[in-house]
C-alpha cells in the first residue's frame, strides 16, 4: 500500500508561514521572540518543511501573524480573501 504522506516534507504549512512572516516584515528571530515558544532554528525548520508543526504552534503563529489559521493551508497565499 502506498504511503499517504511523503517523509521528505514534514509539514504543508511552512511555505505559507514564511510568506506571512515576511509580509509582516519580521525576521525569524523577531517571530521567535513574539511567540516565546519556538526558537529561531525551529521556525527555520518549519518554514523549510523539515520539522513538523503542532496545532498549538499553528494557533500561536496565527495570533502573532494576525491571520486566520486556515490561511496556512492555502495553496496560493497571494489569493487570500
């Protein structure tokens, strides 16, 4: 039976997290400081897809970046409503 999840990418939200972080003109370090729960290195690994991201981390990212959590799952963040 084929695997549903490809092991090379640990999350599907990292690219959009990076997009919204940059849209807010935040460095990874600045985002880390605002979150108080993720180090800069973890943010980097989430953004490049090499680390999983938990639901509580997504909730915190949503609050800090001031966007609805579902936007992290948008295939094309430029088309956000």
